[in-house]
């Protein structure tokens, strides 16, 4: 087992709405990422995966609020630190973020190099302008980005170029963890490929040590990440390696989710795509029992009343369901 | 629709604006019942009578009196008759006569008079006192004493035959009449204006006219803007180019200037309130045209519009059922702003002397113009102009609040 | 630089097109109307005359004086030709004074009053709006309604109110005029002092009126920008809040420049009326006396000059905007 870079223990965060209602968007999430590994997070929109990304930064501003849990980066627990310390020592340096809408992530009226200066100086106040420029030029060249980009405004860049610039700027301080929230979903296919290639390069060249990749596009996860976890209504319902998750999903929700996609592997030809009926529960008042019970084809009465814990099985896998693994596998066989 | 309305009325800004506007409308509707008559009737002969309750002196004399013995009546009379200059002069005299005035409050008439009667001596020769000043103090002393002395007025009237004055009655200082029993009482809460007209009655009528002017201007501007915007946005192409060319020109050329030119050219005689309103509408449609056009362009290729096109619906029908409902909120918002700016435009035009002709109806602008022409602001007749300014401000404030409220409902990014 | 050239070229072209349109409108509008200014003037001059032929004589004389006896197109060319020579005709009420002469002395007062006042009002309004957006609670609750209310006080209303409070009641400012009535304009210190003391009330009344509207606009613009994606992204890279607020205000300020360009016409209109209240010797008062005296050439010239002033200011604001917002340059490349 490799060196654990990111460990999250029972993390809980909530949104507070305008009407002072709590929405428990991340409700007891735990996982680990080892050095050199990437973890994918899949789930429907609104399942809390983007909130998870925001919550992992350890830096909360309204409407998002921290409730409890630990975020441990390379042995250092950041969840107890005060916000300014997190900003100075963690953000951008230990953990970096690539936002969902990279199109608007850059200040439209600022030159890229000025922004790079601001990022580096937020952590190294004494950094000299010339040195920053040479560092930025070197890194951009390493990642295959033209150096002219540095002297342009965000509005002058194409969509794909903007996203690659965001990735390069996010990782300019070589953070240990990179959290990418749908970094490629808004792009055309060519740009998507370049972005994915760039993420791989970051890992290979050691500019980042681990990555959490969030997307609703499952085939992409299978392509990019080593492990996958599936999220539903603020909780993890199943974890496993990418291959296991795609070809042997156990939890009824993962099973349904995987059933609704095509994976370009042999043997998938001819399978029919199915959608899961129903909508996720209201997270203002999460159900007491299994959160998926309302939509689950296999749910029994007790599913609705028992709080369900994550149960380990196989080699480092876990799932959150009352029904046994073998029983579920058997049911799926006969469908 | 119902849901949208509920949302709109949930916005506190909209609600406050709506209530203020409603109150103004209500006053306009109710007040004429309480105080009927022509708002331009000149009831006063002088200019700028102070706000207050006026009762006929003639009737008051004929009203039976009650005797009331009020201990402070004399003091009040004296206090009212003593000007600030008199008081200051008395203090000056004390200082010259080396009277101890430690702790004396110049506004405390009682203390001042006590000190005065105790010390004043007209024969006293004071250093540096001129003769004129000395006489002034004598006069002051006499007038104060006269007011305090028990005195009665005698009312006389000429005898019809001989023409001699015949005593009719005595009016004593302790005679009081009940205001409710006086036959003719006129309440003028805002006094009269330069022509002797009841300002409040005039103001209520003017507010109504100004709102109507705003509404007409708003309707004209919205109609032109909406038609041009729809045409430019929906038809597009060359027509769009031409309409946008014209719109852009009229956006940059200040509408204020056009308004002046047109109003002046129309001439005083033709310039009724509705003509002014229409002219204002004609010069302020550009904003509506631009925003409607950009909205229509974004709607033009939506699925439901395409579906209607494929179903062979007529242009009018597509615009009425597939486009208008989607831009209605913008149009309403633009309309509200235009009403408010129309009222302001009328006021500014009138101040320049280019307002509606003056003989028919009062408008807020005309009232302002009259007040300024007769220097109400420099001679202290605040009631002639300040309520007008306040009314314009409140109308425009309420309309803008409604607009901001609507904006927050329809553009959620602006929500707090 | 190519993008800029295209942008400026377009703006210059528009400036000339609108200028021509303004001149045409200024010429044609009064002539389209049923009432003929010459007969109005004749009517005024000939009031009391009973001899029809004498009235006719007067009419003919004024027709010749104003050139209205010639065909419309020819009149227009004469009008434009005279305009190029700075000849705006002869004033009727101050005969035989030249209109250009009257206007050139008034325009200095108007520019010196309105330009600084509107600029100061704009700056203060933006500052207050930004503060309201940033501080929000409390401050915002008090400031916003006040600013909203203030922005709805008509310019002349503010002028009268200030005049009554400071000049009539407190007697700390002069009541009317641009300088003490017993002085002749010269460069002496005494005259300047008088000018400055007469300047205060008109200046502050324009400032106060413009503050409200600008503050309200800037506040909502800043709130919009504070919720922008780049703010969240910059925060997650550990950039200090103060720096981010700098980005936000710069970006919120830019649309305010365009907003100023769009509203400058209305603002100047209001300020001109405020001039009348103070009998300030600018274009507003000139226009007022021209209207009262039915001085047609003077009215026509004043409106033309005001239009040209507004056009120039709008043009300059557009040019400034082109330099400070990089988005303008980028948009020209796209087009």
C-alpha cells in the first residue's frame, strides 16, 4: 500500500439557504487517495459531488458551512486550522481546485501573468516579478502551452486554451492534491482530449501527487482514474477500482448508473441502456433509512427505517446497502 | 401567472413601492370628495397665505363668546408680540444698566419681563445710549405694559341713517369663541400659492394630471419601443439594420433636447397636457426598443417559436403567443421607468417654461414653475414648492422601488 | 493595435453620423411644426398694430432675416455653411448681439460646473455603492434606501432644497448667479472668491443627485460580480480577499463607465434645469431666458450646442472605455 496523500474522515458540510434552512449536501463522506493515484467521483447532478469538491478545500464561505470531519493531507489535518492559515498554507499549495465553469474562472480584465503573480505572492509574498515570470514560462512550456498566453487577457483565449491555462495556473505551486470538478465537460472533443492529456502529464511529471476527478461522464472516469466512488444524496454508496465499478457494480444505484452508460469495451455491444426512474430525496430533510430506497427496485420495508452503514467487501471495496453482495449479484444475473 | 404575481408581491421592495404608489392614487381619488371644486380657483387675493385654519373674522365677531380666565393668556400675548430683536435689546439694556443676568434664558418671557419691570427706569441715564435708542426702550416698555393692562376693544358700526358710529359690543380679553361655531372656516393645510389658490387641492389635482401625463408618455414610448424592437428583433435583416441605426442615433442625442425643440415649435396654444405627454413618449422609446430587440433575438430561435413557425401560425399570432409573454416582464419594467421619467420630463419642461398651457389644469411641473417665478423659495413660502418636490420624489421613488423589486424577481443573479 | 483601430474607427464614424443627424433634426424639427416661429415673432412684434400691410412688412423683414423665404434645402445649406463659420445667427431678445457670442460666454460656466460635478458624483456614488455591496448588513440596509430615495429627488428639487437651507435660512451661501452681481468678470482674487462661493450650491446639488443613482447601480453590479466564478476560483487559490475585492470593483466599475455614457444626456438635462434655479450664468439659464423671450435663434443654437456637448462626452467615454476594458479589444477580433 502506497503513501496516503489525502484522507477524508466522516466529512459533513451543509448549505444554509436564504431562508435559514440547512441542506446537508455532504453527509459523512470518508475515503483515501494514495500517492500517484486518481480517484473519480460519479453521480447525478445534485448528488453533492461538486459540494464535496468545495468542502475538501477546507476553506468555507457562505452559503457553505463546515459541520464535522477531518481532511488530512499528507499527514496534516487541515480541518482544524483557522481560515487564514488554510488560505496561506494550504490552498493552491497543498490542494488545488479546477472549477466546473472554467470558462468564467479567470478574471476577464486581468492579464494571465498578473493573476499568476497574485497566486504565487499569496503564498510567497517576497517573490520577485521576474522570477515569477520565468517560473510561469517554464511551467507553461512543460505543459505544452504557448508562453504568449501569459500576456493575454482571459477574453482573448479560446475555451480549450482557457481551461488549460486554468489547470496550469492551479498547479503552478505543485500541490499534493488536485481536485478537478468536471474540467472538460463544457469543451469540444479535441479540447477535452488535450485537457485529459494534460491532467495525465501533471501526474507523470510529478507536479501533483494525487487527483480527485469529478464528472457525470462515466466513460471518462473509466478512462482517466484508477478508482471510482459513486455518490448519492450526499453520501458515498459504493467504492472500488475503475474496472470493478464499471463491470461489477454492486449497489443498486451504481448498478443502475453503470447500466445507463456505454463503455467502449468488448462485450458491451448489444446491452440496452436503462434509466433510473424517480428523483433524489430532498436534502433539507434526508430520509432516515436508505436514501435510495424510494427509487430502488429491490428495496424492502426495513431499508426505509434502518440507518445504513458502509460495508466493506472484496479487496478494499465497500458499499452501502442492506442486501448481501452475492444476493445482489445473483439478482443482476437474472435480469 | 398567479405564481409570478405571488413572487412579485413577496419582494419587499416591490411591495413598499406599490403601497406608496397606491396611497398616492388613493389620495387623488378620495381628496376631491372631501374638498370639491375647481383646483385652479383663486380663493385668496394675496399671494402665499401660510398653511393653517382660516376662520372668518366677520363671523367670529358675531359668534357668542364664552368667558375663559386663563392665567397664562397675557404672558402668551406678550411673548407673541415680542420679537427676537426686542428680547436682544432688553438684554443689551440689562448689560448697560449692570443688572445681573446670570442664567437668564432669552426665550423665557416670564423671567425676562420680571427682570424688566423690576429694573427698567426710563429716567436712568446710561453711558453710550443714544436718544433714539432711549426712545425705543420707552416705546417697548409702553407696548408691553399696554398688552398687560386689562383692556377691551369696542366694536362700532355706522348707523344707516345718520352715518354715525354706534357701539355694537365690547370684546374683552377673556372672550373666547368656539371655532366649531364659526360659520365660515377654511382649512388650508398647505396655504395658498402665488395666485391665492389652495395649494393642497391644486397639488392633488396636479399629481393626478402628472401621473396621467406619465402614463400616456409611458404608453406611447412603450408602444413605439415595443413595435420597433419586435420588428427589428423578429424580422431581422435589413429592417433590423435600419431600425437599429435610427435607435442608436436617438439613444445618443439627448431626448431632453428633442423635447425642448418640439415643445417650443408646437407653440404655447397647442400645448395641452396630453400633447406634452405624447411628445415626451415620442422622445423616450429607445431604451425599450433596444432591450426588446435583444430579448426577441434570443427568443427567435427557441424551439417553441420554431414549432409555431412550422405549424404555419401567422406572424401576429407567433408574436402574441410565443414572444410577448416571454418579454412581458421587461416591457412592464421599462414601462414603469418611462412613467417615472415622463413625470420628471414634464416637470423639467414646465420649469423651462415649455410645459402644458397654464389655463386648463395644474401639473406638478407648472406648480413648481409658478412657485419659482414668484420666488417662493427666497421669500420663505416653502408650502408652495416643497410638497411638489416631495410628491415628485415619492412618485418616482415608489415606481423605481417597484422596478427594482421586479428586477430582482426576474433576474435572480441580483438577488441578495 | 488592429482591434483598437477598428473600435475607434467605428466610434468616430458613429460620432459623425450622430452629429449630422443632430444638426438635421435641430434644423428640421422646428420647421416641421404647424406654428411658424417667424409668424410667432411677428405676432409678438406687431401686437397692437392694426395695419395689415405693416404687419406683412414686418413678417417679410423677419423672413428675410432668418432666410425662411428660401426653399427648405437651400435654407439647410445656408444653415450648415453658417454653422461651419461659427455663425449661429442673431439673438432676438438681445438684439443685435450674436448668438455665438452669448453661447460662448455661457458654455464655459456650464462646462466648469457640470463636468466636475457629474464626475465627482459618479466617483462618490461608485465608492458608496461598492462599500454597500461589500459591507452589506446594516450599512447596506441604511444606505440603499437612502441612495434610492436620493436618486429619485429631481435635480431641480435638490437645487431648491439646498438653496433654501444654505442660502436663504443659514445665509452661508449666495442665493443666485455665478458671481456677485456688483462685479465685472476679471482675474482678480476677489472675483475668483466670489465665483467659488457661488459655485458651491449648484455643484453639490448636482453631485448629490448623481450619487444616488450611481451608488444603486454600482451596488448591484458589485453584488453580481462578487458572485462571479472567478471570485470563487481566486479564493480557492489562496488569494487574499482584499485583492479579490480589487478585481471585483474594477470589473463592476467598467459597466458604470458605459452607464455614464448612456445617462449623461439625462444628467446634463437635469443639471441644466438646476442651473435655472440658481440663475447660474450657464446654458440652462440662457435657454430659460431664450424661451421666456421667445428668442428662437438662441433656443435653436443652445439645443444644438448641448447636443454636441453630449455627443462629445459620450464619444470620449467610449474611447476611454475602449482603453480600460480588454474585452472591447477581444470583441473586435471576434467580429
